[in-house]
C-alpha cells in the first residue's frame, strides 16, 4: 500500500433532542481502524450504528470526542470516506454508468476518464451490459452492486457500508458477501460494515464490534481468527459457529435479556 | 394470505401473468369503449338540443337562418381559402410568437420563483402568499389594464401570456423540488458535494416530472392567453381576426379562428409531450411501462 490510511474515532458521544426528550445515541465510542482492516459492527436496532456513520461522514457533529483521519485532525470530514447507506440511493434519472461515476464527478475530475475506468470495472461488479440501463429496471442485487461500485469509485481508502445486503434474499446475499471479500482483497480498502446478521459479521470481518442498546456503547470486541481467504470456508465450521454463539450471547445481554425466554 | 399467495404466484409465473394481463387489457379496452361511447352520446344529445334551441330562438327573434349560426364545414373551408395568406403570413405567426415568447418567459420566471422558494424558507414565507393571491385577482382584469396602458404592440400580449402561464409552472416545480428524496441529498453531502452541486444533481432533476406537468398545463393556457390579449386590442393575431369576424358577423371566420386556436394549443401540448418523453426517458422506461397513455396525449 502506498499510503497509510487510518480512521480513529476517539471518545465520541452524541445526543439528540426528540420531542423534549434527550436521547443519547452514542456514549463514549472509540474505535481505530488499521489500514486494510475489515471491521463489522452489530448491535440492536437504535443502538446508534448509523449515527456513528453519520458522524464519520460529516453529516452530523459529535457532542464530545473527535474523529481523526490519516493520523491528523481534519476540519471538513464530508467526502473523506466512501459511504454506502442502507438504501442503494441510485439517482433514478441517471444510467448505471453515470450513477457510478458520481464520486469522481463531485471531485471535479473529468467525466470521460471516470467513465472509461467505470466501464473497465463493470464486469468485476457483475454489471457488464447494463451500463446504459436506468436503475429502476435493475434487480435489487444489481442495484446494490451498482451502489457498491459507486462507493468504490470514490477512490477513498475507508469505506462505510451500512447494511448493504440487508434487503436481499439469502442466496444473493451469500453471493455478494463472497464477491465483496474478493473486491476488498484486490483493492486493499479499510471497511466498516454494519449488519444485523451475526453470521455475516463473523464471516466477513477481521474484527467484530458489538454495540449495546441505547445509549450505544461498544460492549464487546471479537477478533475473528478464521484464516483468509474466506470465500471457500464452510459456514458450518465449528469455529465460526462458536463465535456466532458468543456474539449472540453478548447481543442478548446488550438487549437486557439475561437468557433466552423460557418456552411456556 | 390467499391474496398474497396469488400475487406471489402471479409475479413468479410469467406465462400466467401475460395471459391474465392480456385478458385484463381486453376488459379495460371494452370498458373504455363503453364509457367513451356513453359520454360521446350524451354530449352529442346535449349539443344537438342546444343547437335546436339556438336555431329556434334565432328564428323567432332575429329572423336568422340555420346557416348563419352554424356554418357548414365547406363554408369554414372557404373562409380559410379566402384568408389563407393573411392568416399564414400575419395572424398565425404573430399569435405563435406571442405564445412561445410568453411561455418561454413563464418557464424562466416560474422555475426561478420555485428555486428561490426552495432555497430559502424566508423567501418561501414571503413569496407563497403573493403567488396564491396573484391567482385570486382576475387575470382578465389585469390583462385588460395592461393592454390599455401599454398599447398595441406584442409586448403587452406576451406579458398576458406570462401571467396566464407562470403560476402552474412555479407551483408544480416547487412541489417537485420539495419532494426530492432528502436521503439522496444527504448521500451527496456525505460524498463531499457542495450545496450547489447537491441542488443541481439531485433536487433539480427530481423536480423535472412535476415541472413538465406544470408546463403542459401552461402550454394549454398560453395560446388562449395570447388570443385574449389580442382580442382586447392589437393589429395582428388570431384574436384580432376573431374579433373582426364577430363584429362583421362572419361566423364562418369565427369558427375558423376557434379551430385554429384549438389546433395551435394541441400542437403545443404535443410538442411539450414529445420533449418530455425525450428528456425524461428514465421516468417513462421504468415506472410508466404499464401506462399506455390517454390516446393522443
């Protein structure tokens, strides 16, 4: 790697006012991402995971704490990371090709060059032949891949993916997970990946962070020791299952349930 | 549950879908024909009774003949032949110029007002009531005033067209801008876009379908606006032709003017539709695929 990208979130807290009530979304959250690291984040709904992403992308400001890029403080965070929200959010009036070059276009780089590069990447992202299609004519999986390609083409070292496969069926999801690992290894990106799927979290990550229910705090950090590349690993391996069970227990505790409710 | 299952199966089995939708389409067409002929029949009966009434009254009062009141298509054609050069060289170009100039200016004015209201809550607060109140004043009264003050030229008529047309464009475009997906804007901001970039790349394109909806309404108003302006006072234009025809009691010419006005309006609306189809290809390739369109529109 030429550069040494890094993202350091230091003691960040964030509260919202919600109809007179003060809601603490995040409380003293710290995480440091090594260059090329794949971190997945799981936690109950409303535990501030997406809020963390909003803070990192500069859509919101933390109340306390700081967020540091490239080992130095940054005044303007917007545009520093590649961000992919839960919905694919493709612009419906643009063709797939013009959607995926949005990043370079916003940076003021020449469109022709960006289009040429995007065309080269199309086959890798399973979009060959759909360059001139409009998003509404594509399947959910293809839209998601187009959104991912758009995120990759921003050329940022750090990518934030917020439940990118949440809305997909199980089979497409499996396929895209393996394919994401391929792409990640090839391009050496640092990835923060929010998911609700514990199995997905373990399968993809170097490190899994578990958030508690509101106020969101990191209650567990799990280093995934499974060997890489993982594409061919059986999802039934004992190691993977054990880690999943451990994470599920933590999640249950984070939700406030001592154990599984007894069957009546 | 059963309904959901049926819907699922319908969505998965392509064969059943096409057969079913074919039957559904046939049903729709039959229903359409029945409704249309019923409406047409009613209108014809209404119209016929109206004509009968008119003829009866005219005979009683003015001693007019049927031909005076309702010229035959042949007579209207004769009127066209008699005035063809005058209409084509003078009146129609004048009306067309006023219409197109007024409509273009209404587009600029309408979109500008919509953009200003979209940019600033203060301007929205100030402009919105003004906009609405401007529509409660009878435009006809203002138009008459304008033309009486500023006189014969085409300028005042263009202003009348603008007055007729800017409101639907401004209101629809504003609605379109406001309905743009805020998450799309957030995404662009997160990607480092300036607010100008976010507006140009998200809000403006998102407003285009609504804008064209407003433009279509404005296009139908615009020719009428120009004719109305000319009718009050002018040297050239279909409105003057119409007025002169009425004052010399040449109803064949008046009908000709009415038909030409309708034709111009229709052509303009069709032009707007064509431009819309080309400009909003994304909008019509995807969501509107089922919608076969209401005939010529």
